[in-house]
C-alpha cells in the first residue's frame, strides 16, 4: 500500500496537505447533526456538544469510572497506564471490551449515529479508555496528531476516524482541558525520529516520538489559533483524528476525567504499521472491525 502520509522517515519535518475528506456524508443528507454542525466540523475539525448527557447519566458514568479506577489501583495489567512521575493512574484502556457499562456506552445510538454520519459508513471502536488527570499531579499530554501515531504504529491507512471525549468533570480553563488547533486537521505534520521498538510502553505515559516540531506547530497555531472547549460535565467533544491537540498539566485541586472512544470507519481497516514494526497490542488499537451495535 502506498504511504500517503509518510512520517518518522526523514531527518527533516514536513507539512503535507490532507488527501482525504473531512466529512464523508453530504451536508444535505438527513441525520442527527445539522448541516451547520457538519460544516463547522469540516472547517474546524471538531464539535463541542455542551451538556450532551444529563446529570443522572453523568452521575452513573462517574460511579462506574470510580469503580474501574478502584479496581485498577493495584493492577499490573498493561491496560492500566500510570503517570510518568508517579503511580497515579493516568489511563485505563479497552474499557469497552472489559466492562459491560462502558461497552453499552460505546454503543449508545446518540453517539454512534453522529459518528456514522460524519464518517459516512458503519463504525467500530478502534480504541477506548478512561483518562484521569488528578488534581495537583495530572501531567500534560503534549501536542500531537493522533492519526500520525495510528498511521505509523498501528497501520491506519486513511484519515477516516474521529475521537469522542465525554467529559465527566467540568472542563475549566485551569484543570488541564483539551486544547485544539482549529483547521490543523487539513494538514499533516510529518515528524522526525525513528520509532523505537515497543514505543507504546513509554509513549502512553509520556510521548517523545511522533510529536510535531516547534516550527510546524507555530505555523499551525498562527493560522488557526488555539481553543479549549470548557463547560459542564456530560459535554461531548468530537474531534478529527488529524487535528493537533494536547493539554496542560493539572496543578489545580480540581480533577479532570473523561471517557474516550475512537470511532473508525469499517472501510478504513488497519493494515501493517507503516513503521514496518510489529503492530501495537489490540488493547491500544483494535484490529477487528465489528460494527458498533445499535
């Protein structure tokens, strides 16, 4: 397969124009998202759906998240990722396969129908996790494009996947909210540095390869700026697989947590990683493509 988005193969970074659509359905096709929302996603690369889930639903999600967190505190499973400088839980992966509640949430038609509309096909879960950014100790997620890693290390061929972040705590300007660079999804930053073997074992704690160079990042920010959607728990942020994003450390007392699902098109099946290395484990990148049940 021709590599349309080569990365980590040169000693110099590059910016490549996107070769794939952003929205795969016609703006005039009926669906749960309006034409205005589809157009906004096309232009900016993300949608913020404030207060998508009600208070009762959020309370149930938090209860289930806390249960998973308690079960993971002493776990030695590789699905449990800890902070780079402590043993605090940072993420728990593949929750949709190991927990009935989160499996059901990943199949919620209110989510699935919107993702299928944006991606123009049936969808499946490429990756799921809960993210925890505890007060005082939650570390940053440095700027990156998810697609760059999914392409190089997992073999995702095209830009036809969307992340869905469900906020379970209020996102404020000071507790390390998700930051995005609007419009950056239309350009691919080819990164430098050969991927180390089993890179995921360290990158999930702190990513050092597959991150943009400062000059490319500055160019993207000068063009699109930076936004940090803030709002109540139960809000949903949908963002394109190639949008540049990250978050600051949380030095506030207020924790930040979210449930994170990546929906991939069933027509965008993973191939061999473009790094030429062994694929990452299935708890990070599902290699089956069973459509989400609705």
